C-alpha cells in the first residue's frame, strides 16, 4: 500500500510540474500575475494563455506531453485579448 501511495504522489507531482513551468514562463513573458492567467489546451503539447489583456500560445519544446513538459516556448505574436 505504501508503495502505491508514493507512486501516485510522484506521478501527480510530475504531472503538475509541466503546468507549473508554463505558468511561471507565461507570467514572466506577459508581465502578469499567475493568478490572472487563464489556460486553454489547444493541442497535446500546446496551450493558449490569456491574461492582463493579452493572448499567447505556448508549445512544449521536446517530445513530452504538456503535463510533463519542462521547457515551454512562446509560439505566437503578441495579441490583445478580445473583450
């Protein structure tokens, strides 16, 4: 039982780390607090991010799926969000 709990915790932490990296990167690029960002999955390894009047698209650099990605790259020209 203890092994399965440790395994589940490890898997959950890994799954969350990819999105944590994206939140940090997007907040920095957009000069926007992480709490003000809204994320929309637009592919297996890409997310649209909206916040502070801006819209961006990020893709995972590498073969990982979004939940395990450690390196996100901005893949769009700066856009103002529709109001």
